[in-house]
C-alpha cells in the first residue's frame, strides 16, 4: 500500500512537472508571437498580457510537488545539520506536519475561492472575459499535489525510508 502511494505521488508530481514544462513552452510561444506581431506586423493578440499571467501561475503551482520531491525548495539546515540523524528525522516529521497543515489550509481556501468565482460567474477584466474559476484550477491541483508530496515525505521519514 505504501509503495503504491509513493509511486502514485511520483507519477502525479512528475505529470505536474511535465504539464508545467509544456505551459512554459506555451508561455514563451505566446510572448514570442506578441513580440513579433507588435514589432513587425503592427498586430497584437490582445491576450498575451492576461494569459501569460495565467500560464505563469499554472506552471508555478503545478511544479511545486516535483520541486519538493527533488529537494528544490529552500531548507534552512543550520541547526538540523548538527543534530543526530534520529533527532533530525523527527524534526523533519514535525516540520512536514506543520507544512502539511498550512498546505491543507491553503488548499481548502483555494478550493473555496475557485468555487466562489464559479458561483458568482466572475470573469477577467480583459478582452477575453475568461471565467476566473478556470484560471484557478491549476492552483487547487498544484496545492493538492504539493500536499500529497509532503504527506508522502512525512510517511517516509516516520518509516525511516528516506
């Protein structure tokens, strides 16, 4: 059961990273089209500014879990690096549980924010009038994946698998 959870977390966080990478390519493409259009053809997509923000938000949130799993988030180890392994492991469990609590809080409110935007039929102020709840989906998914990654990390540290 535990190995399946770890495998699922790895698959989902990697999938999030792959999607984030594709979104980054889309972001670069969109900005390139806007620059070339404005510079050479006196043409604007009228969407580049708005959608580049949405794409950036999505790629950041979808990349959080993978970045965490790869050890890419900032960790301050000035104290913990001097502690014995057993103490360091339980300090990681404590920090992981605190992080998980904060992530679950953020996830719940991101979900509520998204649902409120949908219920109120909120749209962007830009030309596209994009329904805002659609742009908030990656935030909810990304926070959920990040929480799953932290949960697996905590379980690994409790089991002393890492």
